[in-house]
C-alpha cells in the first residue's frame, strides 16, 4: 500500500514549489513539464481574413504585430525561459509579469497595465489515470492581440479554434477583448466538466461505502477526493475574483458590448463556485458516513459473537458439571438423566434465542 | 441495496449537465424533459377583460402584444429550441437570455435590460415517489407582458390563475409588475410547503433513529436528506439575492405601489432561507446522533456478552477441575463434595451478579 | 418511547404552518390557539389620568382615539379575523400588515409606514410541562396609541401594567414611543429568564451525562435542547435587527430623549444574542461529550470481559488436559500431581493479574 | 462525583442573573459580593501633587471635584446601591448608567455622553481554587476625574498605583484620558496573564490525555476548560470593540498625544483576541483527541482478548475431544497418544502466535 | 512518553510571555535568546558605492546617517535593551516602538510615523530537531535608511546581501523603500519553504496513518502539527494585513515605481495565506481519518475473535456432551459413535466457515 501511495505523491501534492530567494522579476521556470523547444501557434484573423501558423522561432511572431487583424499567439512550453523573455520584451511585458508567466504555482489573478491586461488562470483535467492535473496558463490581452502561455501542448480551446476557423458565432466580427472572454469561457465550461467527473467519483465512492464488502482503501480514497476538491478550489475561487474585477475594470481595451458576455461569464463562475462548495461539504461528510457504516458493521460482528457465546457457554458449563468425577453425583445414575439434561439444554437454548429475539438482535 | 441506489442516482444528482464548448449565446436545451411540441398558455387581462387561450403555434402569441391588456404567456416545454428562438426574437430577447432559458441548470438570477427584466428561478416539489424534483423556470417582465418558460406542464400557479379568472384580490387592477410579484410569491409560498414536507421526513427519521429495531439504511437516508436540503438551498439562497435586488432596482417597469409587496416577498424569502439553514444544521447533526445510538446499542451488546462470559467461564473452570482424572483428588471422595461444589458455584454466580449490579450494568 | 415522542411533536416542531396560496394581504389565521371571542384590554393614560377597560366589542376601542391621552389597546385572540380586520381598517393598517398580524409564523421584523411603526416579535416561555412555547405578538405604534396583538391571554407585561397603574418610573410622563420601548424591554428581559431556564436544563443534562447510571434518553434530550435553542434563536436573532433599525430610524414618532433607552435595549438584546450563541455551541458540544462517556463505559466493559476471559480460559484448558482419557498420561499418577497442577494454576492466575496490573487495567 | 460538580456550579455558570422586570434605570445590584459598606479609595494628583485618601463616606469625595488636580475615585462594593446613587447623582450620571454600574452581568461597552465617557469591562483572575472568576468593573472618565466601580476590594491596578505614587512614567504629567488608558492597559495586560494560566492548564490536560493511566474525569475537565474560554471570550471580544471605538471617538476629553497609546492598546487587545481564538480551537479539538486515545486503548484491550481466546479456545477443544467417554476412540490407546496431542497443541499454539505476529498485533 | 513531551513544551508553546504591569513604553526584553553583546551589521550602498561594516559599538552606526547612500543597519540581539534605547533615541523612535522592538511576542503590524514606517514581522524556520521556531523581527524604514532588529544572529537575507554586494537586480539602483520590499519579499519567500516542509510532514504522517503497524504517537504528532500550523498562521495572517496597508499607504517614503513590487508581494502573501488555510483544514481532518483507521483495525480484531469463538465454542460443547459420566448415554456405545461425532463436528466447522464467507468476513 505504501508503494501505491508513494507513486501518487507527485500528483496529489497540493503545494508546489516556488523558485525562492531570487531577485524579484527573475524569470525562472518552476514547473515539471520541460520540453526542449518552445512551440508557437499563431492565429491571425478578422471578419474576412483567417490565417494559422505554427513555428518554433519566436521572431516569426513579431511580424503579426503590425497587421490590422486580431492576433492570438499561443505559446506551448515555459521551460525555455529565454524564449519567454524575448517574446515578453518584444511586447513590453514588465519583468514581474514575465516572472509570473513561468512561475507555475502563481495563483489566478488579474493585473492591469496601461497597454494590456494580464490574467493568470488554471486549466484542469483528469488524465488517463483519473488523476486531476492542473496546468498554469497566463494570458496577455492588448489592443489587437492576445498572448497565451501554457506549460505544454494540449488544451481545452479546440472548439474555440474551430469557431475561429469556420467563423461560427460572433467571434470573428469582435475584437481581442471578445477573444479573451471566449478563452476564459472555454476554461469555465471545462470546470463544469471537471466537477461532473468529480461528482461521479463521489457517487461511486458513496455506493462503495454502502456495499457489504469492506474496502480498507476507502479512507484513502476520501482523502484523495479531499485533495482534488482543494485543488479545484485553488483554481476556481480566485478566478471568480478575477472575473468580478474584469467586469468592473474601466479600460478602453474592453468594448461596451463585450460586458454582457463578461457578466454571463461571472454568473457561470459563481455557479462553478457553488458546486465546488457543495462537493466540498459532501466529501467532508463522507468520513462521518464511513464511520457510521464501520460502526454498524462492528455492531453486527459483536452481536454474532455475543449470541454464539451466550448460548454455548452456559451449555458447555452444564455438560462440564456431569463430566465431573465425584464419587456421589446422584443425577448420573438416573435412568433418564442424560435425556433430562438434554431437555434442560434445549430449554436454555431456546430461552436464549427468545431473549435475543425480544432484544431484536435476531 | 446497490440496485436501489442505482435507480435513484438520476434524481439525487446535485450537479446537472451543462451544454459545453458551445459558442456563447447558443440555444441548446440541457434538461431531461423532452416533449415534441411546445405548448403556450396565454392569459390576457385587464380590470374588465379576461381571456385565456391555449395553442401550440408560437405566432398565435404575437397578436396579443398590441392589446392594451396585460398578457401572460406561459411556455411549457423547452426542448423545441426553435420555438424558443422564434418567441425570443419576436420579444427581442438577447441571445444570452435565450441560452439561459433553455439551460436548465442555470442558477437563479436577475438581469436588467432596458425594456424588460429577466429572472431565473426554480420550482421545487416532491413527486409521488417522495423524490424532490426541481424545474427550471425563467420569466421575462416587460411593460405590459410577462413571459414564463417551464420545462414541462404542471406548476404551482393554479391559485394565481384562479384569482386572475375570478378577479379576486388586486391582481386584475394592477400591472405586469404585480403579476411578476404574484408569480414569485406563489413560488416562495411553495417553498414553505416543500420545507414542511422535508421537516416531516426529518421527524420520521429521528423517530426511526430512536427506535430499538436497527435499520441499516439510516445512513443512506440521512445522506439523501443532505442532498435534498442542498438542492433546496441551491434554489432558495440565490433567489433571496434576486428579490433583494428586485427591491432596489430603479426602473420604470415597477410601480411605486408594488414595492410594499416586493418588500413583503423579501421578508418571506428570508424566512425560507432561515428555515433552510436550520434544517441544514439539523440534518447534519443527525449523523452524530445516529453514531451515539449505534454506540449505545453496541454497549448493550457488549454488556450481555461480558455478563454471560464472566459468570459462566469461571463456573466451567470449576467443573473442569473435578473432571480431571488424577489418581489422587481428595475432594472427589468427600461424601458431600458434589454439593459443596454446587454451593461454591452458586456463591460465585451471585457474587458476579452483585458485582454487575453494583456497576449498574444490570 | 415512540409514544412519548409522538406526544411531543406538536411542540418541538420548528417550522410551523403558513397559510399558502392565498392572495397577498389575505387575513387568514395560521396559529393553533382558537378562541371564540376576541378580548380587548385598553389602558388610557397621561401624567394625571389613568383608565383601564376590558371589552369584547371592537367598536368600544374607537372612542379612545380622540382622547389626548396615550392609549394602549392590547388584543388577545387572533382567530376571529373579522375583528382584526375591523380594528385594522379603523386604524388604517395596510392589508399586508393585517396579514402579518394573524400569520403566527411571521418572523420578527419592523416596517415603517408614514403614520405608524409596525413591529413583530415573539414571546417565549416554558410551560408547566417544561416545553418551550412561543407566542406571536405584533405591535403598531402611532402618534398617541400602541396596539398589541397576542394569540391568547397571558403575557409578560404584568410589571409594566403595574408601573402604569401606579405611575412608577417615567412611563406615565413619556409618550407612546416610550411605551413601545417598555413593551420591547419587558420582552427582552423575559428572554434573559428563558435563557437562564435553558441554562439550568443544560447543567442538569451535563450532570446526568457524567453519572454512572446509563440513560438511553440522553440523545433525545440533547436533540430536544437543540430544538429549543433553535427556537429561541429564531425569536432573538431577527429581533436584534429590529432594535438596531429602531435605533437608526428617522421618524417624528420617536422623541429624542427615548433614543438613550432604545440604545440600552439594543445593548441588552446583543447580550441575549451572545448568550444564545454560547448555549448553542455548548449544546452542540454535548453530543461529542456524550460520545466519549459512552466509549469510556464500553472500554470498562471490555476490560472486565478481557480480564475474566484471559484468566479463566487458560486455566480451563489446563483442567481439560488432565480430564483426558489417554491410557498413558504419566502426570495423572504422580502422588502430588493434583497439587502440582493447582500450584501451576495459581501461578498463571497471579501472573495474569500482575500483567493486567502493569497495563494499568486494574 | 455529582457532589464535586454541584460545588462548582456557582463558578462555572456562564449566564448570570439579571434583575428583571424592573423599570429601566432602576439601580438594583445583581451580583453576589454583598458587603455592608461601600469603600472609596481616592487618589488626587498632578505633576507636583500626590494625595491618597480612603473613606466610607461618599460625601468626602465631593470636595476633590473643585481641585485642579486629576482625581481618581475608586469605589469598592456595589451592593449598597444608595451610595452609588448618591455618587452618581453628584457626578450627574444618567439613570441608565447607574443601572449598568450595579448590573454585574452587563457586557463590556462604551457609551459617549456629553461630559464623560462610560466604559464597562471585566476583570478576570484565577482564584486559589484555580477557578476563573470575573469581576464587573465600570469606569466614568470626565474632564479631570476618573471614577471606577468594582464589586469588591482587590484588583490588578497595584502597579499603576505605584507608578502614580512615585511618578514613574508619564502618568503624573498626563491627563485623565491617560489615566483611563492606563487602567484599561492594566486590564489587558492581565488578560495575557490569564491566558497564560489557561494555556498551562491546557498543556497539563494534554499530557494527562497521553498518559497510560485512564482518568474518567478528563471529559469533565475539557468541559470546564470550554466554559473558562467562553467566559474569557465574553470579556475580551466586546472589549476589543470598546477600544476600537475609543480610538475613533471624536471628543475633547481625549488629547491628541494619547491616541498613540490607545492604538497600542488596541493592538494588544487584538493580540489577546487572537490567542483566545487559538485556545478555543485547541480546547474544542481536545475532545476529538481524547476520543482517539480511548479508541486506541480499546483496540489494545480487544487484541489481548482476541489473542488469548483465539489461542486457548481451540486448545481446550482438542483436550475436550480426548476427554470424551466413547467406547471406541483408538487414539486414546496409542502408546504415545498423549505426547502426539501435546505436539499438535504446541503446533497450534505457535501457529496462532505466528499468525498474530504477521498481523502485527504482537 | 511524558519525558519526551516535557522536553518539547518550550518550543510547542503557542502563547509566549509578555512583560506585564510595566509602564507603557518601557523597553523590557521578553524573549529567550540572551546574548551579552548587541551585534551590528551595517551595509551602506548606492549605485556605485558598496560598504559593509560589522561592530559591537552602537555609536559606530551614527556616522552613516549623513552619507547620501542608503544604509541598512541590522541589529542582532535584543536582550541588551540599553543599546536598543541608544539606537532608538538616535533615530528618534517613539518609546512605544522601542517597547515593541524588544517585545518578542508582539504580533506583526505596521505603524506609520511622520518620518518612518515601523513594521513588525516573524521569521520562521524549522531547526535541526525539525521543531518550528519563530524569531521576532522589527524594521524601521526612513528616507535613506532601514533598521532591522533580530533576536539573534542568523536570518534569511543571505541572498539579498549577495545581490547587494554584487549589484544584481535593481536593488542597488533603487531606494530604501525597495530595500524594505526586498526584506519582506525574502521573508515571504521563506514562508513558502516553511509550508513546503510542513507539507512533507503531513504527507509522511498520512502514509504512517495508512500503515498496518500501529503507532500510538500519531495523536500526539497530529496535535504537534496543529500547533505548528497555528504558529505559522499567527505569523502569516497579520502580515497579510501589513502588506495590504503598505500597498495603500500614501507616503513620500515610498516611490511610485516600488508599488508594482509591493502589489506582487501582496499577491504572494495571499498565496501563502491560502496554503496555510488548506493545510489547516487538512491537518484538522487527519484526526477524523485516524479515527476511521483505528475503527477499521478494531473491526478486524473483532472479526478474528468472533470467527474463532463462534467455530470452537459449539465444538467444545459437543465434545463436552460426550465427556459426561451419565450411566446411560447410548451414543457412547455405538460402534462408530466417535467417527459420527467427528463428522458432525466437521459439518459444524464448515457450516460456520460458509456462514462467515457469506457475510464477507472471510
Ligand atoms: Mg522571489
Ligand atoms: Mg497545455
Ligand atoms: Mg459560458
Ligand atoms: Mg448516490
Ligand atoms: Mg448564461
Ligand atoms: Mg458555453
Ligand atoms: Mg412546469
Ligand atoms: Mg407571500
Ligand atoms: Mg421529533
Ligand atoms: Mg408578510
Ligand atoms: Mg453553521
Ligand atoms: Mg400568500
Ligand atoms: Mg398572550
Ligand atoms: Mg432592559
Ligand atoms: Mg456544569
Ligand atoms: Mg454542572
Ligand atoms: Mg443597560
Ligand atoms: Mg462534530
Ligand atoms: Mg429592566
Ligand atoms: Mg475588585
Ligand atoms: Mg499595554
Ligand atoms: Mg503541549
Ligand atoms: Mg505538551
Ligand atoms: Mg505595543
Ligand atoms: Mg504594559
Ligand atoms: Mg536572526
Ligand atoms: Mg516574491
Ligand atoms: Mg500522501
Ligand atoms: Mg509575482
Ligand atoms: Mg474552514
Ligand atoms: Mg467529528
């Protein structure tokens, strides 16, 4: 069992590392996903125009800045910090922002700068081993560009890219602010999926709990669920604050007509929050529930013991009496002594049964 | 037991589905009640006038718009989203509102638009199987019309329709704002009924808990009560915020004289909230209570075992002594040896009884 | 036991009924105390004047309105709603107020109208069966009159009436606002008494809990205490808000010099609140405490069993050995075999005793 | 045990009495310390002047009013309410203040009047029997005088009086506001001492809990600690609000330069508050901790029983087999039958030992 | 075990001493680390200049005041209070500040004075014995100097001093305000390290908990973890308030460009706070988890006992029957009686096995 746990420690760890004792603004990657190359995925679009371009060369991204289109530069891989610095400096990002982009345990937040908004959030998903993993994502939204930085390839923006490619919805006719909204919207929609997955795990554990078969790992499973809900909370609760502030920010970067969408997003993140709190309460309550099922089972064990012992110990005593070797035990010489005793024993037997029946133990 | 649970999972599920990864504003129904046709129930009234009309044709509803009467259009069935879009577009409802109307897990909320208010709430009731079900209801209140959208036929507005038909109370003399209030009032009054039903279930479970007969399903029943109160909370807590904001909104859509009624409504929803919190605490406390009754019962089981074993094990030992086959056991040859031993045994027997009596175990 | 509980259900019910699905403003009595006649107790006073008058005729109360004295009309009995409506209409009370007067589960609140203040509160007391009962009381305070509405005869205003009759304190020299304060003050003072009674019940239960004698009803008694404290809370917590708002209201109905008294009242209701919270914590903690005492007792039971069994089972085995009928058991033929065995048995006996002593179980 | 508890009830009572159903402003003493005479301790001082005077005659205090010095009149004994009224009227104290001075369960508070501030607080100390007692103290601070009212002689102002007598610190050069601060500062410093005492009691109980020797009084001791921390909280939490308001009050009675000291006092009372909350959490957690130690002990008891029974019951059965009197039991006539059986028994014995060893129960 | 605990008491104590009943502003050291000499470590720097100087003579520090460079005077050792007063008076520190510098249990806070800011915080670290220790540190930040006061040598500013010496980062080009930030930043970064250490302890304890081997010290270890997290909280929670106020202070002492860094610091301290709350919840939950593992183990113990007893007690009874000495027991004389009985016994044996198998206890 110890072995099983040790294997899991890496993913169940709630508090990840932070590069410490460095000068503030130092860009030092703190995550685990180290790829050799930084990969850029650039989408350049307007109502009529659509262009997608993938590259490993940072400088390739610079030319899109002058276009009148909206440009979404998605960066996969943060371990190559020189690339991040190059891109960051080109877009004039403050050193503290560059530090936050590669600090994978940075909590979700929003920072307003004069020319751009900087938002940090977490992408959650259950991997094949049903372990909850979270990926640190940062986003910079400027006048006509959006930068997103992910730890590794793979994200929840597939449908969004489809809508961009095929011009579905209003995305191609709106600005960078709407793209920023759409990215956050995809993240929040994904949180609903994650919570539903968690909800299924809770349901399964509940059913297991009421099962007759004992499973000594239940305490551990409850503990793991606790950690998962804590991880989700760490992503969701601060994002709620981020969206709330996004709704109130006074900035020319966000158009009036996008506000309704941000309000809708806020409404959804509140709903995610409430579900998280509900599942938190439920998971915390599972331990108490498990405790009562254990006690119920022990009660049954004890009853079996008590009934068996209470019936047969007196009978054994009765047999012991007439196994004694005293010279003078008159009953031994009764003609039907043996049968009389059997009668008495059967009486005691059924008397005990009746007693336990009355006590409702049988 | 597992089978019983599996059957219930559908209704006890707290976190329902959300259509995900769709473009914001997409009108995709997320509920379970899929009917083939959308059914409209239209009431058109003023102080002197009363007209009621049922139809499946959306366009039929349009002609009431020009009337000087108040029009209440109640829509049953959300699965036919084209109908919702048709009606929504006719009344100029924002795509996000149309999305919320068919998103059955949308939490209660109020949105202010220039020409109308949009309110989402939940209709709760216990079905014949005593399972708590909730129905997603949306309401749009304009200058002289109220639209309500329900998942399926059947609601708690029967008495309200009666009052409209017979002109009881002030409803026929008041505006669309008072109709909106009356609808919410019927909902909140229904919450009182739901809580009373829940309160009876809690009482019954409590009595069961103190019963002598053990019932291994009690933990499950407590768990189900927890989920029911959580479901009620999810409907009630955000509605409180809705009514609070309704009280404070500055809009020409609500007349001054209706404000007193909204304040009264707010007072009632607060009362519902308090009851919900109280029952939440009570239900959460049931598990602890159950735990002590289990422990009390185990205590009694153990006492029976201890008393039986403590009395008969020493006696059996005594009989065992004189069942031995040593050549020289002088007591065996005493004339009254057998009777002496019985005397000693009776002494031990009553000594043990006295001991347990003193310990107050008997 | 079930019988005992069933009898109590009426009084232990936390959530009372509400007349539902009625038009807002409908005056329908929801309480249990139905008397055939409404009884009025009128006190008309000024510094020099004092007059007390009891009647069953509502119209008798109308003549006092024109007097320059302060008039306190106390109404006992709410089931005769026509009388309430007659009186209410005469004093120009809004239909919603009339509804609240007879809605016995209306929570404590204050409503400001132009010509009067409307306050709802709860009168608590322990009846002869030591059951906590609460009575719904409403008060209307106008320029020179105070109306109070009670469910039935009997209240906590005896001393206040004495002070009015004998002109003790400043009551006869002050206005209707001071009378309103004095009524609330009597209510709050009574809450102190109720809490003291509850505190004694808690103390008694605590002592019972530490008693040696087991009492299987303790869980139920704790549960009943929980319900009582919840009932008190439902009366006290919203009244705190009422008095707080009373302190802040800007109205010509309340004189400047009365404000100091209202502040004092607020101070007292806060104190009641704090006591309620403390007893709530204490009562909630009793269950945990009870759990440890049960476990302690079970521990003792198990020790007795373990000691008895551990001592006598090995001895019985030893006796069993020499009760066997093998042809060749040399020890049986030793001259002092029987005595040797006794020696060994006594050794084992004291060895076990020493072992349990060392373990501190004896 | 019941006797021990009954003795304690007086001191462990959380909710003390309140003189009830009296006219507001009635000066009726509610405490227990009734002395026949009221004792005054007057200190009159300025930078150059110092005079201390003790008397039982209230009128003696009046002459100090005209002096240009600061006068501190400390009153010991509140049961002689006439004296309190005489002094109160001389200093023009409102009847509600006079009531609060003798109402010993009045919670800490601050009232601002035009010419003085009125502050109520609690003096805590552990008496010789290690019981926590609290004393009701009121303070009136005017332009050049401070009145303090205590239930009985004995307080925590000894060092403060020393500093006044010897002119240490800035006290003699400052005004009545600094004296008021210094009195509160002595009270708050004393709270640190009380909490340290409590902390030691908690430490001792913790050590007891981990001791091997069982102590059935531990539940009671935890319960008593709970009550003590609740008592401390009742004194400390509202005083925090008092000092906070003291910091913000705009009054000519408090000099600008005293504000820094009041801020420092506020900082200290916050620190007391935090410690109280920490110890509250700790004490509440003790019950859970105790529960696990009980369960651990029961586990050990059960293991001993299980090991003894599991080893010797099968062996006894084996011996029982060959104690039977069947005519034909071939083994009984084997030459080494008895020794073979011993061999089998020893095998079973060590087999069981090995089994329990493997289960890590030994 | 008692001995082990007594040794630890000094470090596990949550509530340290406070010099009591002294005149406010009295500079009396309350800590434990008493060194004979006060040690000063002075760093004087500007963009071009760097000078480091260590001394025991307080006056040596005075000459740096006139330099145009930034001066950081770090004081190690607070027990020599005369030195603190000398330095404090030279820098014009208010007596209350001087008191706070040497009051080692002063909680983290910020005080604004006209010419300087005064900040108190705690330095945490795990010593070699894995005991969490905290050191009281005060900081005064003036126009071109920063004073820091520590209880003893050794701190977490090593990297910061390196950056100063080698001019890495922007520290040498910025003002005293940035130095103040950098010091707090080093403290907060260190909190991340401390929490990670704690997180490892929690992980280890969790693994221990799920181990098969029982460890009676687990309750104590959980209790110690509780105390550690409480200690961390006492340092972290108020520092959050400090940094929050630092962000909002309007003072010429802090340059505009430093604000971004303080905001970043605030973001980090919030993150520390959240981690602390998470670990607090986790550690509090460990006790419940431990409880279920104990109960699970007891369940297994009871099952072994019940199975052994239920199988062998009836068999022993059967053997006992035929060990009786009645004159007439026909079965004893059956030719295959002994074998028939064995058959019956084997039947009972497997019957019981089957029964327990069906109950899933085997
Ligand atoms: Mg850093
Ligand atoms: Mg990715
Ligand atoms: Mg969305
Ligand atoms: Mg389920
Ligand atoms: Mg929406
Ligand atoms: Mg969507
Ligand atoms: Mg419906
Ligand atoms: Mg209503
Ligand atoms: Mg009941
Ligand atoms: Mg009402
Ligand atoms: Mg609660
Ligand atoms: Mg109604
Ligand atoms: Mg009455
Ligand atoms: Mg009063
Ligand atoms: Mg008590
Ligand atoms: Mg008591
Ligand atoms: Mg008072
Ligand atoms: Mg609990
Ligand atoms: Mg009174
Ligand atoms: Mg005193
Ligand atoms: Mg102080
Ligand atoms: Mg300790
Ligand atoms: Mg200790
Ligand atoms: Mg201080
Ligand atoms: Mg001091
Ligand atoms: Mg140091
Ligand atoms: Mg930092
Ligand atoms: Mg782990
Ligand atoms: Mg940062
Ligand atoms: Mg918490
Ligand atoms: Mg618990």
